[in-house]
C-alpha cells in the first residue's frame, strides 16, 4: 500500500471527532463534552510524531474554528500547543502504564481547556464559570477506552 493510502483511517477519525465536537448536546451536557479533537491530536502526535505534528494540529484547529464559529486561530493555537506538548513527551507517554498515561493526558487536556478559557475571557465570552473545566474530567474518563479502540482497530490500518 502506498504511503498516501494509509491516511484514510486518520481522516475518518478526524471527521468523526470534528462531528462529535460540533454535534448539539442538551443544556448542561454541553459542559461535559470531551475535547475529542484534542484527544485525537494527542493520540496521533504520540503515535506518529514525525507525521502528525504541530502544523497538522494547527490546520485541524483552523477547521474546528470555522465549524464552531470561534475566533479564527483559537483552536489552532490550542491544538498546536497540545501537539507540541505531546511530541515533547511522547517517548515517556508511550511507556507509561495506562493510569499514568491517563493522568498525563488529563494534564495536557487541562492545558487545552485552560487556554480556551483564557482566550474566551479575553474576548468577553465568560459564561459557564467553573463548569468550563469539566471537559478535563471527560477527557480523563474517555482516554482509556479511546486508546484501546484506537490501538486495536485504527492503528493497524495506518501501519499496515
């Protein structure tokens, strides 16, 4: 299979995560929405850091900004920082046991969420208060099954 043919599973994951990010949720559930795209960027930056890095994360972030109607560059900056941190520590993250990896992913998700809160605060969008921190806990809860599914189903398609 050609190298270009291996991108389709990543593209499918990207479409799914972008859809999960913009799909409407009922009232209070909106605050619990996991940062799906950030988790996908973390996974692929950790799995193949030479192929999916800061530039890819920036481009995905611009698409997410357009889909969500946020300040152009907000999610691009957030995802680029997430990709940078993941690539910086990917050798360690890969060998961590799942509980330790989940804690580290939670810390990276916290950086993602807090940068978003900071940017939104600068633009005057301050609704939600402390509820805006709930996606950090969602990311911690979602990471272990997401990693398991990705390792078993998606990664073999990319590395085949």
